[in-house]
C-alpha cells in the first residue's frame, strides 16, 4: 500500500480548492457550519409563462438553497412519481411528489445524497460516524433505513447499480481520514455555501490534479453483505462512475482532467473485464466529456468537440452492444454545459451556458442520405434547438444540470435566477 508523501505538485493545489473540481454531490458539513436560508420563496413567482419562449416554468421547491441531482445521476423513483433533491441548509435529502408538487424531508442532514434506486424507491447516501464515512439507504415511502457498510477509505461514492446489489466509489492511497469529495481528495469542513458552483481557477486546478498522478483505487461494495473489493487501480484520475440503468454488471467511468489532455470515457464490467475506451481522441485540442447513459442502457452519450475553426460540435454515442456510433452535430444555439436525452431516446435537452443562456430542447434532423452508411461508419444528423427558458439572469458558475422527468413532459434544472438556488421545471409542450 502507498504510504509515502503525496506528490509535491499538490502544494499549490490546496485541499480547499479541490472541493470545486468535479463536485456533483452535496458536500457533508457539520451542522454548526451549515448555512441557513436567508429568506423564504414567497417573493418569487411560483409559475409563469416565459415571455420569450411561450413555455411554462414552475419553481418546484420553496426552500432557498435547494438542488436537483447532477444531470447523470438517477433522481427519480422507479414509478416516476417522486424526485429527490437536496437542501443546503443542513444537507438533508428530500423528495418532491411530482403528482401533488408537495415535498418532504426523507433523510435529515448532514448527509451526502448519492442517487435513488432503479429497482426500489430507495435513496442511497453517505453520512459521517466520527471520522468514518458510512453508506446508508432509506426507503422514501416507508422510511425504512438500513446501515449498509463503512466505506473502505475516505473518498467519494458515486453510483448504485440497476438491481441495487453493488455500489462503486474511489479513494486515493495515502490520505489521512477526512471527508471525501467528487475530486477524490480529502478536505476539511468548509463553510462553502454551494459546492456545486465552479471555481474560477478550475482549469488550472484540474491540470495540477491530473499531473499529480496520485495512486487511486476504484472499489465495489456488495450492498447485501457490506463487503468491498478492488475493481481497478492506477494513477489516472478515476471519476464520475455511473452504472448502466439496465445492466447491473456494466459501469462507465472517466479518466478525469482537462478534456483536451485525457482519453476520458471508459466502461468496465464489475468482474474487472472488458476495460474499454469509448472514445479515442485523434486530433490536438479534441475534447469529449460530460458522458451519460441512455435511459434504456443501450448507449453511452457524450459531448464531442473539435479544435476551434473546424466548426464541429456533436452529441455522440456508442451502442454498448454493437459498437455502432452516432454523431449529431449542433450549432451555437444548442451550446450547453450539459445535455441529456429523453426517456424514449428521441429528443435532447441542454442547460445553456454563458454564451447561450437558454434551457433548450434539441430535436434530431437525421441525415436523409442512408445510401452511403457502411457497417463501420458513424451515423450522422443535426440538432435543431428550441428555446425553453431565458437564463440571462442565471449565474453559470452554478451548473443547471437538466434532466427529463420520466413522463417526458418536463425538464428539471436548478437555477439562481432569483438569487438563491431553487429547483425548477419547464414544460416541454408550449402553452
């Protein structure tokens, strides 16, 4: 086991800076350091028709400082009726009933919410017991709670598989006990109000973390027995592990770092076989990332971009069974920090960015010429954007992280357009 000093390249990096690199889960803090809401939501509209788009927008949460999950985490119960969200005031886990629009706290904080189960209406989360991180689960309907297992070492837990038998996390060898974040580094308690907001020095910090080549372990926890075992080791920066929504034995993960410096997207089976690179870069400044699963688990989707001046940005995918590929090109009007796909796989959404501040719906226009499509060629098409929500008052240091509701009628996102962060939904159909 690695027990020596950590590489000196971390000297300028700093533990407190590490928390903002890839944090897509709320960070655990002790109750005495947790921020409290400054105001209620009555001063802000509950629902309105966006005058620029004609689509109805609804503020789904009433407590300031509430967040939906990261765009590629499972945030809905299997029946599609409830959605999990987090409350920053005490880092508790709550659910919203999408039928009644009423919410309730399920797990009092501070906890770090991982995801909802795909088989049962169960929220999985990590809480501190002294210096120990422990995985728990709670049924959101019955309240039945189970202490599953301590994590084998401090670090992030990412995902639970489709049949709720395994969870996967990572840790860096040689770090003392402490809280673990998405970046795989420990950090002390922090008064940071919003761990999901991006550090302005994120690019530099990510380069430094990548260059450190820290020894890292990806592990599995058996959710029935609580035992853990190593799945993968290396000095690449393993991050953003995501289980397939349908295959309990198939895991996607990334080699984290600036996208132009890494072959990022990988998949592996839980027995350690078929460690597969999904997209291999061919050009300097080529970039691929923000990967996610299709809802049926058949394809891995990701954003693909080529060097400036080539004018090509795509949503790309690989079919995990056949290896077939699709590239849907898009223009600036579809530019987004994250994209996502509808449950039926026919349309996409995006959360916009500073240069294109709109939540958008993206419809596929397939290439009409199928005569040239060979067995090993990439299928192509283009995306046509429809604006849904004007986000000009949103501060994009907070990533909105869009996701379709299971019934495909609404796109969920978080926003600070009013100042405090709330969870919103916009109806796909125009009013």
